[in-house]
């Protein structure tokens, strides 16, 4: 059984796209369960918290107000989009390129359209890595042409 250790540098480099996904060797992942998922999301949240402290304005994309406590929102590709994918591959959308922080109420009441999240992520990371990530996901018949 392959043991995957989640290390910050790996997550910190998530916005540089594919390399990380190769390193993850997701098809070998046999320990994927809800505890693993929680741990994964916690690491991504820690990374995002750092990004939104050091590099990006700590502002909610929905209401434009500052946030302190926040929810993590899968904004470009949703969890619903990954239904039917082998479970470890669902982790591919839980990365900095796809996830943004929102106020809890904004997340529940009026989550942003994916086009808005796409624009915001491309502004920050550049379109190339965002598109490479998006098109590299394990779509069954190619990526939906949304962007
Ligand atoms: Zn908000």
C-alpha cells in the first residue's frame, strides 16, 4: 500500500499545475476515505489562508467585504461535476486553482458563477495554468466548453 504524506510544499506548488498531479500518483492511492478527504481539505485551506494573507486581498468574491472566518468553495469545477469519477480523482478539484474563500452566508446564499471564479483565478494565477489544470482533469468526453 502506498502511503501519501501531505506536505505543504506540494500544496504550495499546486498553482503551477500538472507536476503536482503526477507527484500525487492518485491512481495508487488506496487510503482515500472521509478522514483523508478532511485532511486534504484542511491542508488546502491552510494554503489558501496563506495565499489570502500574503498575496491576495482578503476580500470575499461575492460581497466584496473583508473576511476572517471563511468557507472553501470549489468555484470553477464543482463536486457535482466530478460525480462518477474514481474517488481519488475527485481530489483534483480541491486545489488552489479551483478553490476560493467565501463568507459562510455568501457561500450558502449566493455562490458566485463559475465564470466569475474563472476570471478571478486567471487574473491571479494567469490563464495558462488555470486552463492547463482545467483541461487536464479526467473528463469523460473532454472538458466542458465553458470558458
Ligand atoms: Zn461575502
